[in-house]
């Protein structure tokens, strides 16, 4: 056996680990059942919206919250106008939100803005039972606040993650494929994680906390993936992140390659950075505590993005059929079967629209588009500052 064959066999074994985890998670997701309280207590909810130069969309988001199917005297909207150079603060006030303006150009970031508000404006939110954090460009479903209240009416629930969806899946093949990916990553993986380990991860958008939790922690994590960091912090402290798939918020996804590249680079680059920095500590925590939830957290963190996993599977599968024989050829075939089940199961569980099913045929184009993106991420310096994602509709308004 040649050295090349040995290396290839080792790669097959290593890549079988994420494939096996995805299979187990897919099966577990079908066993997930949402926790329902005996009675929705209609908690007092603070809706916290961090915003950086969102003058075009902030009013739309505020209006969508105000139109929620929830008692108007039971919720308050707070907007953090963070280092804004536009009219975000003025528009938010005129729309009926309570606005806190922050000007600190040396300490930029969403996490920093949340931490500042939570520590310095307790007088604004001290009467709330729950705080939910949503982005400035989202549209929550009408029953979003009702579902948040129901979940946090359960005594054992103090942290909750909602389902993050796509508001424009029919706008093009990129939003359609992101919708399909969200059905898998933001639902199936969340539901499977809860079944397997009893906790999920925060997604940065559509999060809800008992107010006492945020009074205690503030927002202690300030990287580009502050939500994942906070999830691990809560895990270490024994606080579970629950998941409610019926509490839904939807975000507009960009359609142009230029804007999508910027958005995906930030998301996935930050994830790779966290994998690099948290693998060792999670292993250490597992070794000391023998708590398998740390291994589940590591698996959730370390599983590559779906497109990268497909690229790796394709390269190793091709090499296997060229260089190996026998049983080694069957393993990559099972990878592809598992991936098929994984992706299709996510669409079934979230009742994906027909447009999302059709656009799955464009997945190879999306993966080819991601290859130079990953190459660029290897060379680019890490950035932690808050960068607003460009959106076609607002960019066109500026041009006209």
C-alpha cells in the first residue's frame, strides 16, 4: 500500500465522522417535539434591536413588531442606534421605539453595542420579564411574541432560540438555496441538537432571554460570532438553550454575488476562527467533566458548512474511485446518501415552498461560487467590527 493510499484512507475515516453525525442528527430531528406550557402567561417582553445605519429598514421592522398578535401593553421596542451616521435613530423614534444612541468608534461591534445597552440602560428594561433580540432588517411572524412568551412561560426555560428563515426565497437562486440551507442548519440541526444533548446554540437573531439572565451576563462576547461564543458560555454554566420552531423571524437575503460574498465571508470566517480557538477548551471541559454535551457542542461547531463539506466529499470520492478498491469505495457512496437525506429532511420538516425545491438544482453553481470565497478567506485578515450587509433594494434607492 502506498503512502498516498494510506493518507486517502485516513481522510475517508475522518470525513465519515461528520457524515455520521449528520445522519444521527437527521434522525433525532424527527423525534423533536416543541415544549408547550399549560398556560401562556403573556410575559412583559422587551424587543431589543441593535442597528447600524439602518434608516431604510428600521421602520419596517418596528412596524412588523407592532403588528404582532400580542397585547400592546405587554411589549416595548428598544433600538440601539450604534455609531450611526444616518437617520436610524430619528426614524426609529418617530416609529414609536425607545432609542439609545451609542457613539464609540474605537469599540465597534454588535456584541459591544448589546453589552453597552444591557449594562447602562437597565432603567429602560427593568420592568420586562423577557428580552428578545432581533436584527434591524427582519420581519417577525405575527405570532412571534406569543410563541416567545409561551416558551419562556415554562419554568425550566430561561434562554430560547427562534427559527431564522428567509423572507425572499423566490428572489433568485442564491436566496432560494440559503432558504434550503436555513431549513437544515437553523431547524434540523437545532431540533436534532436538542434531542441529542438537551440544548441548542444561539443564532444571533431571534434570541430570547429571561431578563434576569441578561442582567447577570450583559453580553460578554464581542467577536464576529458572539452568539456562538455566548452559547458555549451558557453551556459551561449549565444553562440550556431551548428551541421553538414556531417562533419565526425572516430576513431578506441578498441576490448579487458581490453582496453575498461579503455576507458569507463574515459569517463563515468568524465560525472558522471560533473552531480554531474553542476546540482545545471544549476537549478540556469534556475531559474534566465527562459531560458529553461538550462533545456535541464541539461537533456542532466543527462540522464544516454544507458547501465546504460537499467540496471535501467530492475531492475524496474522486480520489477514492481512482486509487482505491473494495470496501473503501462504499464509504463515500454512503456520504452522499446521508447528505441527500440530510438536505431533503430539512425541507420536509420546514415545509419548504416549491420554489426552494426547484432551486436545489442550482446547488452545484452555488458550490462553485463558494470555492474562491473559501480561498480568499484563508488569506484575509480577521475582522471583528460591525459591517452592515448591503441590500439591493436600499442600494437602488440610493442610486435613484
